[in-house]
C-alpha cells in the first residue's frame, strides 16, 4: 500500500498570542493536487510554510517522504536539526511565493540555474540545458536573458515556477500564486500549473481561484481559524458543502 | 433635462500658444553677487603673501608625488580592510547567535567611540605596552620593529573604518526584502550562501553611495597618519615647509592634490553604482 508523501499530525503554530494552527492533521498522497482555501488568517499559508520550514512548528510533527522534518528523536527527546540538514530536507519541496521573489540581479535563466549549480553543485552546461527546457515548458524560452524587472507579473511567476522545478522537488507548494497578479495575467500562470498537475506532480496550492480548484484539484481543504473545517472532492466541498462555515465562506467569495 | 452637448462652450482652444519665458531677475542678481564675492577673494589671495611660483614648483615635486602615492596606497588598503571587517561584523550583528551579536556590537562601540587620532597613536605606541610580541614558542619580535608607521596606520585606519562600514553594510542587508532570504532558503541555500549569493549583491546597490562617501573620507583621514610619521601627502608637505618655511604654499599644494583625487573618485563611484544596479536600471530594451 502506498504511503502519504506528506503526513501532518497534530501540528500547532503560534505567533505570540495568536494561534495560527490548532492541532492540524492532514495527509497528502503522491500525485495528488490539493487546494487549500479559506479566509486570510485561516492558517493555510502558515501550514505551507511549515512544510518547507520557513516557519517552525510549536507542536506536532510533519513527515515528508517518510522523514520527520526539522527535528530528530533522540533518547526520548526531540532535537532540532542543524541548518544544513534543514536545507537538505527543503530540497524535496519547491516553493512558489505570492510575490514571486525572483532574484532581481539575475536574469530569468540565472534565477533557474542558481539552485542546481550553487546548492546541488551540478555541472553548469547540463543545468543550463535543463533550465532552457523548463523555460520552454512555461512558455518563456525567448525571455531567458531578461531581468525580472523587465517581465510582467505573470511572466515572473512562471519563471518562479521554473526555478522551483529546477531543483527536481517531490512536492510543489504554491502560496497564493496568482493573488499579486493583474486579472488578465492570472490565466497564464494557472495554465502552467494545470499542465504541471497533469504531469503527475504532487501539489499543495493555497488559492482563492475556486475555478482552478474545481477543475484541477483532487481534493479541496477548507480551513478556518487555524483548523481544517471540511475536506473532500472538489465537487463536494465547493458544490455541496456540509459545514455551515464552508457555505458562508463560499457564498462570500462567489 | 436636455442631453449635454459634446463639448461645453466658453473654454477656448489654447493649442499653438507658447508659454512665455520667465525673466528670472533674482537668479541673475544672485549670480552676479557671487561672482563679485569670488573675484574679491581671488584678488585678496593674489595680492596676499603667497609665492604662487612655489605652489607651481612643489606641485610635482618628487616628495609630494611620493606622498600622494603613499596616501592612495594607504587609503585603498585601509578601506579594503574596513570593508572586509565591516561585512564580517554586519553578518555577526544580524546573526541569531547572541555571542556573535555582542562581540560585533562591542567592536562598533569601542572603535566608533574613541577619536581616530587617539587610536592611531595607541597602535603606534603599542611597544610601550608590549615590548615584545609574538606567538609563544613559534615566533616573537620586538614590537618597535613590527609596529612600523605603515602597519600602525593600516590597523588604526582600517579597524576604525570597519566599525563605520559595518553599520553601512547592516543597513544595506536590512534593505533587501525578507522574501529574498526566503526564496534563497526555499532552493536549499544556507544562511551564509544566501547572504553571499543573493543578499549582499543586492545590498551593494544600496551601500555603494555611502561607501563612496566613506572612501573619500578615508583619503582625507590618512592625513592623520602624519602624526605617527607615515610619509603620506600632508606629512611630506610638512617636512618640506619645516625646511623652507613656505607653510601656506605647501598646504595649498597638498590641498590641490586632495581635491584632484576626490574629483577623480566621484565619477568612478557612478560607474560602480551602474554595475550593481544590474536588473534595476536596465528596464528598457
């Protein structure tokens, strides 16, 4: 029997007094596309950031590909991993940010090759060929030598997706990838994500694009106030929500 | 209500009319005043007790040229030491490790809190504290032999500069968006690699104008090393006027050289700024 790629068990996270995550448990299966929806402050972005350890959890555990993240059991206690070990664990995930966060002093191509050459120590010409192929996949082969400031928001986000894919991650995390975009640029980014979903990539997508969720997601998870309220097939959660809070959220959004 | 006409009447067409030139009387008047004041100052100096022929003769004297070379060598080396120290201390200051943080803060406090000339004198007179210095069992020497004017000036100026540069560097690193650190971490970079590859190159764009300023300050601060016998420009000019008593003439010679060097440095700084503005200025293709 297959195992979940991500297993989240009783994870809590506080920012001072504010409880961002309240004992959240969730499994993500290999090849699954999961959309996380909910109001801002519901904890969906925090959950994503905990999975690639940009935020550290206060309680519970997250296993990625069977490996416990951030800590190690030793003599009945948990010990934090070193920075280097955490960096190694991060290589299994690719992250796409709401504000793209491309490196402005590097061209589109250099943004993509930076990780594979500098972190993974791979050969420059081999990485370059892969990067050009990735740019072609996101429809930006002609923009390889352009700087981020010369690209539109949608193009920047597609480069950012290519940059994350260049590390050959097992899991792609998308944190509201289209929220910072002008409406007419949303489609091109969603198209790249759909194509990625079709290729079998495991994806967790925090999004407000319910149309995308309905079309692409295998599972939709609705979160509110740091907890999972309802989850299930996209058609069920979005079409016939069982929980009153889900219904209230959906009627407010649509 | 009647439908509104396409354009209302009473607003004549102004296209084709030119905007009249302003006379700017006050600008002309103030410029004329300044020219008069400058001319008066020039006349006073021309008639004052200055032998301008000495200025011309000593401007390219061998000792003066050696002095300017020593000044530039010291300024470049001390600034290099200052920048290296500044980057290291700024990184320590921003580290999560409280020991590193305190050491960095203490360093800045100590070397920014005392006059530069006092630090130069302390380094130069180190032999009074430690007659011999060295590594026990490996190497030792008399401090007076090791602590030459050159080394004392380099340490004094460079270490002092590091304290100021660290604050410039820290400001530069803080100016880089936190999302850049996160994006670097997300592709598996550790803290130091993210700083070196992603954050520092972007911080450079912000720190070059203040660093250029600091370097111009450093060129002039080397003149303080004249008190510890380092043969830089001012020291050599002084040595000449001790012999021939042409004090003002030689001070003018030194002043002209400092002005010339600083005038050359300013466009160089602009070239550097352009280099590090990569991806920011090159918007149009």
